[in-house]
């Protein structure tokens, strides 16, 4: 039987803040004047939005779609013009909790992954910013996989998730009450019995979780990232580009 997760429902802050800042500056090189930009949620996205706001105040013209109330509030405070999602976006810049060698992701420990997926799906490219500690050999290595569930399905979805060899834990807020997403749903943080073997196993698990009645979405973002920018202390960045149909490839520092 699952036990409630009483921890604060937010992204674990990247421990390498200098690295994330360097990654954000690198991502800004991909934002052209007049671009329509999706703004992710979480620590790395906050760092990027702050850097983007500075460029906007210097004259860069962009319009942005936020993925959460928090990202919208930050963008407004930074003077970034916001629009509703009503057409294709040029780029979405976001963070991730885990990144595999093939650039598959675990996202959503901040709770905004459903909206992040919608905005990313409307974008020509999804760019992910991380510190080097988010790189893993296998997904599920650093923590749990979030799953958003309609409240009516709490009981049945819990048991269905358990049948997939997962330990689902209902996410709680800081007051000890169930955390409710901006979509009005519950989030279960699901611990696999072992890190996922490979991309095939991740896709099989994603398909099985999505087939559960009441599951809205999962934190497995498989094959969505066009590139991952990895920041290191001291300002060095690695740019990892997805090689569609195979593993990602590394581009040298400074490459676009």
C-alpha cells in the first residue's frame, strides 16, 4: 500500500547554479528577435526566464506562453509579454529532473508537467537546461516518476500503478494536504523497483501508465527534447543534440 509523500512539491534546485546560468545564456542564443517562446516551470526555467527578461529590457522582441502560474508571474515581473497558446511556438525552454544518454527525460517533480507537455508539443523545438548532476544512465535513477491522476480515479489508479511494479505515493503539499495541480488533479510520485532498463522499457511503462483510466499524463518525456544544454561550474556548457532514431550526440562548447 502506498504511503503519502509529505515533502514539499517543488523541483529540487539544481545544485550547480553557475552551470544552469551558463546553460540559460547558451539557450538565449537560440531565441531570435520576434520569437514565440514557451516558458517552462522549475528552477532551470526560472533562471532562463530571468535571463530572457534582461534581454527583453535591452530590446529583444519576444512573446511567451507560460506553463504555470509561477512562470507567468515571473515573466510579468520581468516585463516579458505573454500570449495565450493559439499557434505554433518557435521554441520551448525548460528544465528536467533526469536526462538519459538518449535524451529521454523525467520531468514534473514541480507539478507542471501536463502543461509543459502541451506547450512543448506546440513548439518547433524543446530545449532542456540542466546541471550535470541531472545526467543519468537510466531513467528512474535519481527519484520517482510523477503521474497526474483525476481525483475520482485515486483508488483504482493506485492499484493499477502498483500492478506495474511501481510504488505510488500521493504527493502532499506543505500543509499536509494532497497537492492539487493547476489542472485540479492529484499527482502520484511512482518509484520503480529498479531504474528503467532502457528506452524500450521506458516507452513500455509510459504506454501502460497512460492506459490506466483516470491517468492524465506522466512525467516521462520520451523523444521530445531536440537538445539538452548541460551547464558546468565555471561556465562551460555541453550541448547534446538528439540524433533521431539513435542516441544523442555531443556538440562541442560554443556550437549551436
